[in-house]
């Protein structure tokens, strides 16, 4: 069955769905690469492919054969050139609830009863370090321990506390140079090395500490707290975006919102299931009572 018929052009319902799906994928690819060097690489690759089509059309055999060899390994070239973007896309898919069963169980039985108290301790430590112009880089991970990045530093696995945070980032501490990773109210590791973003549109006021925070938020589903050594201002990066010069309350709210996001969504879903079951039981009971009344009459 055709929805539209214009001469030789026949458009079916599945064609419209196909176009919508491709448009959605292209939009997601654009969002992943926006503001990074990957956009220019993609445009260069596209321009080279257009040249290849033109060369084939005008029968330039030698140049066509050279470009044909290059296009033959195009998939491998794309994987190499866009490995960060592909990694981020797969991470985005892996965040869907159907694949994230570990976080589902944590939503009901997770050890997060002291989240607010622990977050306030970290924020208080950040405020103290900001007042003393001591730089800090703190990574919050909600779902995983980020073992790959934790192993680049010194594994600690210690209970989270304000004093321990201040001790780690003390200028005379051997652990102060690098990032701290926090997972499940524990300091997993310190002095960790983070990936640096390739974005070229970051303001000049942001140094390597901020660029590492943005790079980590691009590569993983984590939230990073940054304390500037130069200005003492506090910032948060998430999904490649910097929220700059935040107050203590703003930081506390944002971190708690990040840590409890999955649990809230799961709680709402669980409440809906219970509500639907109660509604269904009530309807069945009302139908049974109606049947009894009719029988009696």
C-alpha cells in the first residue's frame, strides 16, 4: 500500500519510518560530534567520498583505483578516526534500563541512605579548598567503579569524608596531582589520569583541569566536580557541558540529582505498577459486586 504516488516515486509507510530513523541517527551523530575536531574530520571524509564519486563518474581509472582502495577500508578508518564518538554512542545505548539491570537492583537495595550527608561533606571540602585556592578534581560515578581510570592512579577504597578529601588534595600530599573517583560513598582511587577533551570552543579561563573534567564527562556517564586553583570557583561538568561558578547549594542539588536519577525513575515506575494493580483489583471487585446485585435482583 502506497501513501504517496508521484510519477515514478512511490512512498510507503515503511519508507517514512526509514527516513525518520535515519534522520534521528544523523541528529544523534551531530550531537555527539558537535564542538569537537571530529566534525571537521567527518566533513573531510565526506568531501573525499564526493571526490571519489566524481572520479568514478568521469572514468579517471588511476585515481579511481587509488581512492577505491581507500574506500575499501572505510569502515576500519571510521572506527579509528571516531573511536571516542563511537564509544560515547555505545555508552548512551548501554544507559537504557533494559541493559542496566545492576542499577535497577541498586535502586531498591543500594547503599545510598547517606547520600545527602556524604555529598555535603564533599561540597564543604570543595568550598574549603576554593577558599584556599587549592585545585581539585572529583569524579562521581553512579553505575560503575570506572576501574580503567581508577587503575591509572592509586586504589584507596576508603570511606568518604571531608577530612580525607582535604588530605588528598593538600598541596603537599603525593596524591593531590590528579583526580579522585567516588563510587557508592567510597573513594575508589586518587591521583587518577583523565582523558582531555578535544573541544576547541572552551573559554581561555579553563585550564587543563577543566579540560580533563570535560573529557571525562564526554567519555563516561559521570559527573565531575572541579575546583579552580587560580580563582577558587567551583564547577561541575556532565555530558560535555560545564556548569561554572556554582554555589555550594547548587552543587549539592546537582550531585544528589545525578546520584538519585535512576532511583527516582525506578520508583515512579514501581509506583505506577502498584497503582495499576490496585486499580485493576478495584475494578474486578466492583464488577463482582455488580454481578451479585444483578443475581440478587
